[in-house]
């Protein structure tokens, strides 16, 4: 067709737009919150805190005082100590479980996206099966059989995260595998292992890590829900979810017993979501097309 | 079209089979002897062995799976050894409660999410849009058990407007029934609307950039018609998808919400079965829920085809 | 002479982009009498679409429009939304470039035709339907009644463009703007669609602006031609006069780029070498200077303004107009 369309050189198309987006104040507040909670959780044993499981039946639901900064719970246990030790549980499960998803799901997605064919069909198919179970129900059922403990909880929630990580890794690999640098490496006779590890992995890992933070948020929520129902972390170990569950019974007399851990949980989940979402937007391979 | 349905139905079979296998394996392979659970810790080894034989637990795994599957296909999912109720009876009794909860939740969720999405998309980047997008993001970080606690505190403890727990069937006392359902449904809806709103909003913003929207404006159509017919209709597909995807989350949500608000639905049945270690009920309900989920996704696919003329006429 | 139907006065469009402000339309003046056809020609990206969108008041939200667009005695730029809405589709209609994207994929053709008719004409549903069938027949669509229930994806590109034309004609507009109506179509259908437009234009006595990158398209079909380059009108003349004697080197280059029927297929087109200036970085001198074979010193220093040639209606913007330059200092 007779058009006067003139080919536009590449530099014009790849104008450096969008990349230098400012991260924003909220992002930094959220990161700071994550850092504070993380250090409190790690340092909990060496901090001058009271024992979170020591009961004091004479001082049940005590108000804020010099001795108990945030008062005591229904069994006279120090609320502040329980909050901080609760962070330990929530973050342990919340951080380790998505790592299982990241490693297994990431590897499966990378391989499926690179090799395609039968293997991809198989991987995607089995993930569909796993996705057929509503996650909370699956987690509940398995924990019920396996027994309530932190490691069991972690493994189950980790397995549940695999499909999502697989999808992210596969999608990223599929877009990358057609890029010039991969095709060039293939043309130069690089081995599959080399292409996967040297060319693809470094590019896929960024979106995966951003997704990991969102996975942390989801896991903390699910762990909280299970513990809230009394089916997660076994008592008397404190977890934010179980603290909220216990506080529910005294909503009329001491609502703070539910609302303090609730606020901590909400703020932490929101912070991970904020940081994760910001990083996801930055590392989205499709962003380049802006 | 018929061809299409049959093909999709056939594609569903292997997934259902795999789901049943996984459910069976979870229940069978994991530690914890069913016979021991039933008889309790004080049972003698002889009694346990006898019960294992009765229940076929001494048979090889593949045989147990096939015979279990055989029963399942005939509609026999087993019988609770605690209440004597069959799984199907127990589920049938509770399904109306869960369905009512999910329908009300999804309805309220759409009632909030759709208008907000349209208003945001119509003035993307404006003050209202930024405020609602931020609120939706925050709400996505709010687990439903937190929302439930907050709503109970506000409406049941402080204001005393609504009951915190309880249930009567709709057929007996419709108004009281609805009052019992308001807080649980609202709890779930508050978790639903941000997802609905976000997806629909970005979809509509993209649609509003389309040439055919510019042409609709050039045709002098009323802004309301452009927004609700020309821009919303192409997005209805997305809405169906979101609603379909939500059902999985809603099912998980009913579990928590039914427990908190003491609604006798499927979720409560499941949680109760876990508390009492009623493994037959647990296995049966998990299987039914997972199959139900697969079927819902199938229906969503079908709706997709009905809604999108391009798919309906095989131009995919 | 009666007042023109459309007068574009000093219209400029600026678009903010990450690289700075982009001047898509740079102070354009044009006018069009009722029932006449104006061709706007220029290569891709010169601002033809933006100019037409400025007339229709359909610019992107962020765009800044200055100047006046007088249509039928009213300034469209300052007209309030409701009056503008009543005008669009009824007196002022448009056909877009790509029929694959300009029809709503989830509404039937009948709906998309009838909604326009019922919006502007006081017709009930059966009457609107009858009119739709008439219109589809008029634009050459076989079995028009069956078409009404179909969706756009069930029609070929050429069919869709005919439907888009039927929609545009549905309320007997006074002015039809056709923005590259054939660019997205198969070569074999291009002439049919152009002839259809010309025929309907004569039959309905409407004015038409036909926008194209192909000087050949306007040759037999427009009364007047305006050549655009880098957002400006650089030459404007009655079609006959322009083809007899073009003064702007850019117009000459456009003419050379028209595909000739006699050339063998697949011979490369003598496209204009180089590319238009970056619209976010306006040049000080003539925008065409970097690509112009006739460019002299002055061309890089100042912008040539539109001036009359031997006849008043023939305007050009060039310091060294061709076929007039002989004898003048180079
Ligand atoms: N939505 C937009 N945002 C920013 N710049 C645009 C947009 N649309 C077009 N442009 C720019 O405006 C100029 C004129 O474009 P256009 O009017 O579409 O040209 P034409 O129709 O003559 O091909 C071009 O430089 C183009 O890159
Ligand atoms: S003004 Fe100069 S550069 Fe511009 S078109 Fe005329 S001769 Fe060429
Ligand atoms: Mg254009």
C-alpha cells in the first residue's frame, strides 16, 4: 500500500519514559513499618519483655500501666509481649511459606515457559487441580490431618502458593524467551541450563520477588484466619490471629484486646501489599511498552 | 455451540478425577489412623485392627481409592461416625445457608463495586477516583475476620442494631433471617468490592480509550448511554470472570464468617468436622466443594461464551 | 458568496507528553462551503487526525485547543456540551480510519445504527429500523435486513466501513469528515468506498472533508486541497489549480509518492527521504528544510507564511516556490 509511513528508528520508540517513577512517601512508610516489625520479631527474645505465656489470674484484662504497657489479656498475660511474640509467628509463617512457593513454583514456571510442549501442559494441568481447592479449605483440611504446628502450617500454605508463583514465572519467561538476547544465546549454541540460569532467571527473579511480598501478605492473612479459628498455631503460643480470636469474647468489656492485634495485622499486611505492589509495577515486564 | 459445551465438559473430567484423587490421598496418606481416631486413645490394638478390617483400611491404597470412587460416583460419600448422618444429607441441609450468604455477599459487593468503578472510570485520575482506589487497596489488606470483628463491635456491641450471631430459616421468619444475614454478608461484601471495583475500573478505562467510544461520542449519544451501554457492556465479560473467580474466595470466606456469626452453613460444617475430627465428613465436604468449584468455573466459561459474540460464533 | 459552513480559524492543538509539549496542529486556517469537498493531505503524523478531532471536539482530555471552529454559525470550541451533543451525529458526522475498531464489538449493527437515528430524529423503533435498512442498502450492503442482527466481527473490513458510512449518513449531516476512510482497507475496495462517499456526498448535498496521505485520492474527488506538514497548512488551492501548478516542494514530493497503476507491483515507492521533525522540538525555520531539495539559507532562519500565488485562492508557504523560482535568487 502506498503510504508515506517512514520507519522510525528504535531510539525514538524506546524513549526513557516511566522508569524513573518516584516511589512515593507511602512506599517508604510501609517499608519502615516492615523493617520495625521484622526487627521487633527477631529481637523479641532479647528485648526486656515479660514472658508472653505467663498468666496472672489476679490481673486479668488490666488496663495500660507502667508494668504492662498495653495491659493484660483475658488470662492476665502481658499484651505487649504477646503482640511482639505474635509477630514472630505471623512473620515466620508469612515469610517462609511463600519461599516454598517461590522456589518450587518459580522453577516450574521457568521450565514450563522455556520448554513448552507436554511438560508445560502437565504443569499447568496439575496447578489447575490444586487451584480447584479453595485455599483456606485446603489448608484447613490438611492441617487438620497433619496436626496443628508451625512447620505443618508453613508447608501447607507454601504448597498453596505454588500455582500463583508458577503463573508469574511462566508468564515472565514466555515474554522473555522471545527477546533477542535469548534468541541470540540460543543461536550461539548456549546450553539449556545456561540460558535458563544466566539469561532467563535473572530477569524472571525480579517480578517473582515482587510477587513474593504480595505472597507474604496473603499468607499472613490466611495464617491469621486459621489461628483465629483456633486451627492454626497451637495455644498458648501467641499469634495475631489467635489473639484476635481470644479478644472477640471480650469485645464488650475490653475491645482493645481484639483491636490491638487487629491493627498490627492490618498495618503489616497493608505494608507488605504496598511495598509488593510498588515493586511489581516497577518490575512488570510489560511496563516497558508504556 | 453444543460442540463447544461437550468439549469443555470432556476437558473437565480429568480435572475432577485428579481432584478426587488428591482429596483421597490427603485423607489417606497423611499420618493419623482413621480407626484410632474413631475409637479413641484407649482402644485396644485388637479392636483397632478389627475396625481397620471392617473399613477396608488393610487393603492396598489403589484398591481403596477405586472402591471409594465407585461409591462416590453412585452418590455415596460415606456417613459420619459421630452423627450417623450421610455426607450428602449433612451438606444438603446446610447448602441453603451458604448459598444465601454467598449470593447476598456477591450482590452487596457488586452493588458497591460496580457503581464505584463506573464513577472512577468516568473521571479517572480525579479526586473521587484516587480516594476510592486508595480505599479499595486498603480494603484488600483487610482480612474478613477483622472486618467481622469491627462490624460486630460497631453494630452489635455498640449500636445494638443487629444481632451478632444466630440464624432462623428464611421460610420461617424472613425478616429475622435477613437481619441475621446482614452482618455476615456485609463482611464478605466488604472483601469483595475492591476486587470487583479494581478490575472493572481498569477495564472500563481501557474501553473508554477505544475508537468506538470516540465514535459513540461523535454520534451525539447521551453520556449515560455511552457509559452504561457502550463502555459497560464490553466489560460485562470481565465482571462475570471476576465474579466466578470470587466464588473460590467466597467459599473460603464463608468458612470464617459462618464460624464467627454462627450460621449453620457448609463452612461451619467443615470447621465443626475438624474440631471433632469427623474425617468422613471432612473428606466428603472437601471433595464436594472442590468439584462444585470446578463446575462453577465451567459455568463461568459458558457464560463467557454467551456474553461475547466473538466466542459464541466461534471466532475466538 | 454565502458564509462558509465551516471556518477553522487559527486552530492550534498542543499535547503534553513526557518529552515536552507536542504541537500537533500549528495555527491552521481553513474554510469550507456547504456541499463542497475539501481534501486534507499529508504524511502520517502531520496532524490531520488531530485537526479533525479538533473540529469534532473529540481531542484527548489532556490536549489544549486554541482558536475557533465556526460551524453553521456557532463556535464549536465554546459550545456547551449538550448543544454540541445534539449537533454531533446529526449535522456533523465522521467516519474513522479503522473500521475494525470504530464499531462496538458487543453491540449489533442494528443497535449501532438505530441508536443514532433515534437519538436525533423523532422516529419510533419500526421507522428507525426501516431507515436503517434503507441506509445499509444505499451504502451497498446486500441483504441489509439480516445484517441488522449481526455483530461487527461477522462482517469484512470493507463491509464495516460501509456500515460506518451508513451510520455517519443516517441523520443527513451537513458535514461529513472522513479520516483516511480507506487506509485500513484492501486496495481493491479502496476505490469503491471512495466512490461511494463521493456519490452520497453529491446526492445528499453535504459538505465533506476527506483526509488522506495519498494525493491521488483527492485528485478527482475534492474541490479544494490543503496540504499539511508538521501541523501546518503549507499549500492550499482548488484541486485543478494545484495539480496544474504546485508551488511547495513538499507537495511535489507527495505527488511523486502516489502509486502509479502502470508501475509493476512491488517496485519501491519514491518515498520522501528523511523524516518529519520531532513535533516536540519545533524548528526555527521551515519545518521541511532538512528534507527539502530547494532549501536555501533563509529556509533555516524563518518560517514561510501562507501567501497567494497568481490566483487568490492558491496559497503556499515557501521561500523558493517551484515553477516560480526561475530567475529568483536561490
Ligand atoms: N493521544 C496522543 N497523545 C500524544 N500525542 C499524540 C496523540 N495522538 C497523536 N499524537 C501525536 O500528534 C501528532 C499528530 O498526529 P495525528 O493527528 O494522528 O497525525 P495524522 O493523522 O496526520 O497521521 C503526531 O506527532 C502524533 O505522534
Ligand atoms: S521554504 Fe525552503 S525549505 Fe521550506 S519548502 Fe520552501 S524551499 Fe524548501
Ligand atoms: Mg491519522
